[in-house]
C-alpha cells in the first residue's frame, strides 16, 4: 500500500505546486488546500500504517501492543484544524482582494500599483 | 599592564573630550595633550630596557572560547612608533586646540583626533593579528570622520568617502590575509608568528596570504595605484593632515610591512612586489608634486613619494636598506609634521595656500620662516639636518641593492632632485618671492601654533648633529625587530669622500638647476602631464563606484522581480534539486510490492483521489474543481478510517464540509476562470510540479521503509489511562499532555475568525 500512497502524495504535492504557480489568486488558495492535504498524508503515512487498530485503551490495564501510533495523529489533527483556519482566512482574503482590485490576476495587480 | 591601561585611558579621554571642551575653553588642546605626553615620557623611559633587548608582552582575554585575546607586544619598533605617534600627537593636540578656534564643533574634532591617536597607538603595540586588525579598522573610521570634518563641503565628503572605501577595502583584504596567515600557525599571536617565519613560507597559503596582506598595507600607505586618496585627504583641517601624513594612518601600512618582515619577508615575491610598487610610488608621487600649486597638495604628493621610498627600502631588505628605512621614517615624520603645521599657519595668516599667491613672508614672520626652512632643508637632505643622514642611507642602500640597483638608483636620484627643487621653491617663493597684496598684514603665529613645529625641527637638528648618540638608541632595536639578522649601522654625519657623497652633491646641484630654470621647465612638464596623465585616478575611482551601483541595481531588479510565482519557483526548484542530489547519493530503496496488503476498495479510493486531483487542476470550471476537492477530502477521510485514524476522520469530515461550503460562497462572487498563462508557461510549471511531486514520492518511500523508535508515543500509551484517565490516547494527548498546544491552536483559529470578520464587516468605504 505504501507504494500507492507514495504516488498519491506525490500527485497531491505536484498539484499543490502547479496551482501555487498560477496567476489566478483563487487557484493559489486551492494550491494551499492541496499542500495541506499532501502534508497531512505525508505525516500519516510516515508515522506508520496500522490497519484497524485505533489508539484506544480497552479494559482496565489496557493492551497497547500493535496499536497505531497516537502521536502523528495528534499532530495531524492540529494541522487539519489550523489548515481550516488558514484556508478560511485565505478565501475571505481572496474575496476582499477581488472586491477592492476588481481582478483575480496577480500580474494585473503589479501593473496597477 | 601599562600599555593596555594607557590605551584604555586614552580611549576614555577621547570619549569625554567633546563634552569637556566647553568647560576647558581654549585650554582644551593643552589639557588633552597631557595624557599622550605622559605616554610619550613612559615609552621614552622604556628605551633603556628595550636597549637590553627586552620585549614587554601583556595579554588580556577577550573571547577565550575562540582563542582571541588582546595582546600587546612592545619591542624596539613599537617604542619608536609609539614615540612618534604620541610625541607628534601631543604637538598636534596643542596646535589643533588653537587652530580650530574659529570653527564649530571643536570639542568633537579633538575627540576624533584622540580616537585616531588611540587607534594608531593600538596598531603599533598590538601583539595579536586580530587586535591589530581592530585598531587598523579604527584608524580607517576615525580618519573618515576627520577628513570629512568640513562636511558642508561636497569635496570633503567625497575625499572622506574615497579614503574610507579604499582603506576599508584594504582592511577587508587584510583580515582575509590575517586569517590565512594564522592557519599554518593555528595562532594569531605575534610571538608565535615571529618565532618561526618558515612555517608560512613553506605553506601553500603563503602566496594568497601575502597578496591579501600587501593589498591591506598598500591601500593604507597610499601606494600606487591606490595613492590618490592621500592627496584627496588634504581637504581635512591642517592638524589632521599634519598628523595623518607624519605619524599615523599612512605609516600604519609601513609599520605592518616592517612588523611582518621577519614572518613574510625575504622571499622573491616579497622583495619584487615591494620593490616594484615602492619604486613606482616613489617616483610617481614626486613627479606629480612638481606641477602642483596648492601648498598642502604638494606636501601630500611628497608624502606619497616618501611612503614609496619606505616600502622600497623594506622590500630591498639589506642591512643598509632596513637602516635607511627606519632613519628615513623618523626623518620624514619630523619634517612632514612640521611642514603641514606650517602650511596650516601660513593659510591661517594669509588666507591662501596657493603658492602663486604667496611671497615675501620672511619679513612678517621670520621665526616661523626659519623653522619651515629648516624642515625644508631636512626634506632636501642637506647637512646637518637628520634628512641628510636619511638620504645618504637611501643612496647607500640603492647602490648596494641586490637587484636592479641601477634602475632604483636612477629613479631615486630623480625623486631626490625633485625634493631638492621643491624645498628650494617653497622656501624661496614663499618667504622671499614677489609679495602679493595681503588682505591683512600676516603676523607671526602664536605659541600653540609654532611650538610643535619648533620642537620637531629642533629634534631633527639635534639628531642630525649627534646621530650616534641620539638617533642610535632610538632606532637600533627597531632595526633588529624588522630584521633580526641585521645589526644597526653606526650613524655618522660624515662618511668620507665616496660615491654616495658624490651623488648627494650631484642631487643638490641638479635640484638647484631645475629651480633655476623652473620657468622654462614647469610649463613643459605641465603640458606633458596633461597629455599623458589626463585621466585622474579620483575620477576613475568614482566612475567605478557608479558602475558598481548600476550593477547592483540591475542585479536587485533581476532577483527582486516582484512576481510571486517566480519566487516560489526558485524556492521549489532549488530545494527539490538539492534533495534530489541527496537522494541520488543515498542507498537505493528496496521496495517489496506486496499485493496482498492492497485491498481493492482502498486501491479504488487512491485512484479516485488521483483522478480527482488531476481534474481539479486541469478543470476549466471552478465548481467542478471544488467538487473534486470534496472528493479528495472525503477520500482522505476513508483512508484515515481504514488505518486507525478515527478522530482524524471525524474532524476531516467536518472540516471538509465547512471548507467546501465556504469556498462555494466565495466562488459565487469571483469571476470565471480566464486563460492567463501560455502553454509554454504551463508546461514549465508542470515540470517544476513533477520535480517536487516525485521528490516527495521518494521521500515517502524512504520514510516508510525506515523504522524509527517511538519512545515518546510509548510514554503516552503507558500514561494515558494511568495518569490522565482517558482511553482515547489521541484525545488525551490533545487535551491533556499537550493542552497548551491546543490552546495555541484555538488562539490561531480565533484570530483567523476575527480577521475574517474584520475583512467582511469592518471595511471602510473608499472611493
């Protein structure tokens, strides 16, 4: 499965980079979202793939052997939430940007300054 | 102890001098001169000790971790230079205190002068290359402040900047040279360096270190082709010129060469470069001084010539040459300091220093005239002044020079002829020549203005009359410090009839002849110079600076183009290429394709995500792109569920839903996609994207195939229930173990929310 995930993460990063290099400011935000997805998946896969064993403690003393690693998950959880904040802010910024400049083209902006 | 303490107090005096000036009134110069004078007496009292061959070393730790310390090293050479720096410095302070009376900011001027003195004194007693470098740079900075003292004048500012840039450039080269020099010794201490010069000479760093150090010395000592900053620097007030030309700054380069002669000297490269540069500077300086009419400018060019002579003598390196260098150094310091101070006096009393408008001053200021004439006699090398001894030794050294002595002798002879001519011309034209109409009657300069010149000329006279008794003790240990193999020659006024005496007589005669026919000769020389030396070095220098500025502007414009995508592209390409190189060198990844751990449903999800990603990128519709984003988000959610990330999945579902709704709301207000980029640009970006994407692919494979310990996780697994009483470990980490991180996260989200609110609601209506 690792091999497939590697391809998928590569494609996600590729898409992020390609979109970040666009002139359209909206595509830039899409690129940002892709970058978030790609990095989350990178952390998740690098943290080790464990099939069907969530990090829950069962019973009184709890059996932890073979359980998935909770730490990368905690990190990713934080990253997802912060990613939402950043994306929401960026989307609103794009909205205001267009309202003020009447363009979504970055190059247009530099010529108008 | 004493040397370091003396310097520290001198620095303190420099620091408080500007503030005390208003309380001390016109006596400030005299009072500030007390401390340098005390230093002068102290080093004078050291002479007998030094004569015994003793060397005083003091060391203070500075940055012990880096092996840096302030070390002071006082030997014969240091004492001779200290006496010059502090002795002449004392006179200069007395002179300046009076001279600067009519000008604003006198206090600050005296402060700069003291700082300059501290810097120069620091150089000559440094026992550590880094210590020396620090003081070296301090002379550059303080001379910048002094040369540019009349800062309302554009000319003064330009000269100051020019001096700073040239000596600063040399300073950088010098630092590089010092670092290279210290590598084979693994020490910056002078004692280590001086103990064995062969270590560096047999090392492959010898040539680079030598070149850099020579650049440092040559720029400081105004050697050709860096000589032009020195005549420019005469825009400074006269006390500064007198000090800068006689004892400080320009002598620093000569001092450095003398100091490092036992370490670096004696090789072919050393003697050839010093000889060639020295001879050229000696002659060019003298030649350019012939046609000048500004008194200070004439003197400045003769300083250039004298510095060339000193470099030449150190480069020649024979016993006679080293003796000549030290004696001439003393001679020159004494007469040049006097002449510059007198030039300042003349300018002050007559309002001009253009020698075409000066004349007949003898009857107005006979005492000053005698002093100046005696200094000129010393410059011309006429007995019984010390200058005669200097010139004799130079001739002896030239006759006995091991290489190209005829060439050196010829140029040396011509230079001395020019000096004799200039001495005659300045003496006769200024003091007896045709008298112009002066605005007010010139008077004898007051005591403060004449004391220094008088004592210096007296010293020159006494030393010249009693050379072996007086000049010998001063110079002998300095000579052995420069060149341990050589002894000091017993100085005599009368050498008997020999070729050197013949040369001296011939020099005087020729100088007189040039003076006699000056009205015919000077216009011819002027025409010659205008034809062949029309391009002034200063102008070339500043056009080089301008060209450099144009270049940096172009460079900045090329690098700071203002397009976000090219900044990002640079970042992506550089980072991924560097990582690719590392991957290339790393061990190959051994990949086992095991189809049994690839359930068909997950393969389908991954394929779906890839397909959705590609269509989100290429789609022409924003809505389609957003739907694809949704597919990707939920696909990732499924992967989280499959691989034990239950909390992640729950969060992801909510976040993705919110994000898509928000994006849709924004898209509603935005225009449709347009085609901004050309196909070529897309292909280029796709290439960059592939480079980065594949690099991450390899990274994942690397990370997935290497196993790491997880000691932190093990602790969380242990402690989650027993300490925090939670069964969902991920949740426990977030709300308990790393609760502060979560608080930070909440803060970020709140700030984002505030920002969004502000952007939507609190917008000012602008036209």
